[in-house]
C-alpha cells in the first residue's frame, strides 16, 4: 500500500476503460482546473484520509489504513501506519518508526506518479486523458466525478476516479485501479484550510530522533 501514499491526498483520492478517448472532456477540465486553482491559493491544507484495498475473487477488502496529510505550497507531510513521509520540495524523508530508520532521497517531481504537490498543477493535461462522469453523493457531499486514464500504458494502474466536492473544489474521495485487479478506495475527511503551519514541520529533525538510523539514498 505504500506505493499509493502519494495518491491519497488526492484524496483524496469502476473498471472498464474506454478503448479510445480522442480528446479530453471540457467539463472535466473545468472541474480539475478548479481543484488546482483552489488548492494553489491555499496557505495550507490539512486532512484525514482512509484507504481500503480490495482485490482477488469477490473483491474482498484485504487491507485498510488511516492517516493524515498536511500540504503547504509544494511541501507535504504524511502520517500513516507507523510511517511519516516528509517533503520540503527538495528532499524526501521516509521514516519507519518500528524499524527506527529514516530514508533520505532527492525530491524529483518527474518521478512522482501523483504526489501531493502535483495537486497544485494541471498535471492531468500531460499525463492523463480525462472525462466527466456526472455527479454523485460522497459522504453526504454533492460531488463531480472525473475519470482519468494514463496516456502511458506502461503505468501499473489503469484508471483513477476522483470525486470533487462541488461546494469547495476539494477532492472528497476517489478510487484507483491497478492492472492486476486491485482497487484502492480513498475517502478524505476533516479538511482544514489556511491554518498556520511552520516550515519546520516539512523537514526532518535528526536531533529529535537520536536513535533513528539514517539511510541516505541521494
């Protein structure tokens, strides 16, 4: 489930891909651009999320995780299942509490499938074909539903579906289908915007973790 941590914020964030989508949907673009405009104008965003994995015969839930996400510009801090993922837009620290280990790597947005920071840009114009799928209720909210299909068929997933709150232009939830049949369902709750968050929250403080081993992958 670790590979899906970047999509949650999308969190935000059914399976039958259309054989061809010659052009993108204008309505879908309007909705998605609204998300970028809204999130890009925020000083910060905090939200809780839940991820449920279903797969195999019968589509049974095989794994569930809950966590929280904080965004500030291009920076993010994710807490989930004993892990922290911290990014200051230059470096990414992945801290495993149980292993008492933090891995350090360079942040490269080009290698991110769908990182929290990508919510601040119209990444979909270059990487996805998108279409508007109508409206539906998501946790009591009136949402627009947009489907994104990757233009690169080498990607491990086949489709992403986002539910976007009409009243806030924030992502309320979504689903992510892998080619192996697994489905990840994401729900987002308790969004708090424009709260003061210090820049230090988006960097790793080694002095506060003296017993944690550092593995530098840069």
